[in-house]
């Protein structure tokens, strides 16, 4: 999508601090981190939210989640981390390109909201 902030980041049109990339997934450090490690992991394809996926999206969704695991390992937080995605404005989604927040580097409390 031409005007999507995260599409522009994935294409390199907007600078970001890259944490990981392959041909289908891009991950970058959040500019307003909520934990010592806060990385956003996005598919390069534009999909607004998890709610906009279907059974035909299993392959790239799985690859995106495996990228989350890879980033956690590479950043040294694989002993404990949280993965969050927000679906819709009431849940706090502000950028309508599906993304997964990878949070770690400190104890994370519960409930999160």
C-alpha cells in the first residue's frame, strides 16, 4: 500500500533501526519502546490487522511468527518475552498494517492492560 507508514518502512523509504529482515518479513526497533527490547515485526505484504486474515494466510503468518522467535533469540531475550498484536482502534491499534510487538528485557506484569 502506497501511503502505509509500515509499508514505507519495510521498503526503506522511511529510516528505521532494523532488527531483522528477509524477503517476506521486516523487523525494526520501536521509536517509543515500552520495554528495554521493543521490536515491531511486520510482514512486507500489506494486511490491515489479524482480523483481516484467513486460512489462506497461514504460510506468511507462520513465517512472521518464526521471525519473531528468531529476533528474540538474536536479541538475547528468548528466556522470556511477550508478543502482542492489537486489532482495531478499541484495542489500541494506531497503524493499520498488521504488526507484532516483541517485548522483553525486563519482567513483564500481568494483566497487561
